[in-house]
């Protein structure tokens, strides 16, 4: 995990730089593809995913190392060849697990957050899941195991394969000529994120588009059919933690409400969108049937709240960087406490972005709990080792954060209620 923490530490500035370039380019060509709160949600989602992975909160059903030991038929001597085969095997398995997530009710819950943005930019690439509880990725790597790809090679190539999927989340790069027949391009991935009927569940490949062309899931981006981004059941929240579990909560409610015991069991493994017959009409769901009817989610937040939300995102990054730098020293179980703090912190400021009263409650839990930790331990997870006054600064920030959040809650919620009453 320490090696993964170092990798995340190094990749963060690269991702932020690429997003900054995309924003600046959009301003220059007068084609902005970013919205303030949507971008904060995307980046915050990436942080929650990184923290979850760092804490190892996914139960691996079958470890790849076990498959390798039991199933390897050959041993590849060439280091170049083994890495090439590994990359192709990972890409092949990525296609199938992606296809599974788009077609099975339960597995969609692991993926819906990635499609939840109603924009398409590099920030939405960071919308990665925290709701994948069971790791089945290794099972789909059986071809790699049969070919004798060592587990250490999988461990090296997997994050590289993931990071290479970042760049094509943009609207600014047009079709790329002959490359459209070889690799996944921005044009192809724009199709993948669209809710237009002709585009749904298409272009599922990660790096090589040959899988889509071979297995019938390829769709070209059409000039006469502009992409409309998002999901058919709009999340209607800026809270990345809530977005991660909305579909799961829907499945739980449907399983509870149906009278059929068979449906209670099979709903989890039925095709995406399937619901028991006895509850569909009784508990209807608001879907976007026609992309032209999409109304993008927004909140009546002041410019000051937008600025404060960005400040909170910067603080989140600073807290995360300390966690990554001091990962080994913090150690378990304290890393779980640190992770819980980051999750509550993100929940609090994203609830405020949604103009929810719960923002004050979660902000209070965050601040009181964190101040208690500093007072009891005398340090903020080793920060004093880097900066003698670090823990005092953290406590000062927590107090200011609590007061400002309460102030925004009073002002913004009051203004929002007045707007709602005027509209009624």
C-alpha cells in the first residue's frame, strides 16, 4: 500500500495540470466544458476512491496470485513480451468487467458514479467508485494467469493501464483519423458517456477499441447526434458519497417492497433497469427518456459559497497529501480514522453545495472529532514532525471551517427557501 500511496502522490499534480490546461484552453477557444460544483464533485470523488483503495476496503474474491500459481501453463522469459501480454490481458478483462457493469443491476452500482456528471471533461474521469465491495477483477484475468504473467507485473501494469484512460475525457480533441481504428479516443469515449439512445452502453473498451469492434459494442460519434452526458436517472446531488450508493439504495428498496421472494433475490443479477412487476407502477422512477428533456442539476449558491467550496477542496488535497507522505508512519488502524475524517469532510462541504441542512451536522462531527483527536494525541497524524505548529494550525482551520459553514448554512439556506417559495 505504501508503494500505491507514492504513486498517487506523484500522479495528483499530473492530473491537476492536465485539467488546468483543459480549462485554460476552453477559455481561449470560448468553449468552457467545466462547471464549478460539478468539477469539485468529480475531484472529490477521485479522492474518496483513492482513500478507499489505500485502506484496502475491497474484499478480493480470488487473488490473482492464487490463479497464477494454480493455472500458469507457460513461463515467458522476455521481460518486454511479458509486459506487452500483461497489458493486452488487462485491457481484455477491463472490457468485460466494464460490460458487466453496464448490464447487471448490482454491478452498475460500482460504476454509476463515473457516468454521473452531466458534463464531459477530465474532472469526470476522476469520478471513481467507492461502492465496489467485492473484487472480481482477478477472475477475469484468467488468460493472463494461463500465459504465466507474474503477479508483480500485474501490480505494475494495472495502475498504468488505469492512468492511460484519463486523457480521453475531453470535448476539445476531435476524431483522430486512423487512430480511431486502434485505440479508444476522446470521440469514442464521448459516445460512451452519452445518454442518447443510439449511444447507450457503447464503446466499452479502455485502451484498444478492437474489443468493441469485435464484440458488437462499437458506435461512432455522429455529427447529427450531439452527445448529451450523464445518466438516465439523474443523481441530483453534488455529494459524491451519496452518488455512489443511490443505485444500491434503489435496489434495496425494490427488494424490500416486492412481494415475490424470487424477485427479492434475482433483482441484483437482472439486466440493468429491471424492476419487479408489482412495484414498477406503485413506485415509479423519474428517468430521462429523451436527452433533449435533460435539465442539468444546479443549486442557487452564491459566488462566495463557490469560492469557499474550492477552498475546502484545496484543504482536502492538503490533508490527502499528508496522508500519502506519512502513510507508513500513520499506520493502521489510525489510517482508518484519517480516512473517516476525509470522508466526513467531503460529505460536509458537498452537502453544503447541495444547500442541505445536514452540512452543519457533518461539519460539526468532523470538527469536534478532529479537535478531540489533536487534543488527545498532541499531533495531527505526524504533522508536527514536518511543521512544529502544524496541529495548532489544523485546529484553527477546523474552528474557522465550522463557523463559516454555519454562516453559509444560515444565509444560503434562507435565500434558497425564499427563492423556492417565490417560484411556488
